[in-house]
C-alpha cells in the first residue's frame, strides 16, 4: 500500500480530519479531535500507528513481524505497522477500521450525534 492509498482510506472515514500537531513528519488522522491514526509519511517504508484492543495488539505483534508496540504511544493499546508489503492490504484496512471504531466508541453521546449529522 502506498501513501496515496493509505491517506485515501483514512480520510474517507466519517468525520476524519488530517492534522500535523507533532510537526511535518507526523500526519495525524482524527475523528472529533481524537486520534485514530498517525502516519510517518516521509518514512520509506511508511509507518502507521493504530489503536487496537489490548488482546489484538499483542496478537498482531505475535503474527506479523512488521507490527511492533506503538512508538511513543501506550504500548497496551497502540501498534506501529511498517507498511513493507509483508502484511496484506486487507489486514491493514481491518486494523484501520478497528482503530477508527475503537475511538468512535469512546466518544460522548453528543459527539456521536454530531458525527452522524
């Protein structure tokens, strides 16, 4: 998966915004001001950090060599994936969807209502 495809998938999530709060090196995707993905877009290969359920986070690390604990993140909930082709695009998209869903599930009722408009 290349940067353009990754960015397209992330930006088409309902309510997603793209920001650079940590400097130009880190492209951050948020929903209702809560981060669900961080892309080291200038790296080659790309690196994307995504939220997971704790049991899934460890499982991904055990299955895929390209998945490691989230860089500068809570290692229990976040994984950093090296997008080097060793993981199928389908699995990466599943991880993106899970990250987005986990963040949306934690939003307040008011935020969820705004998101649904």
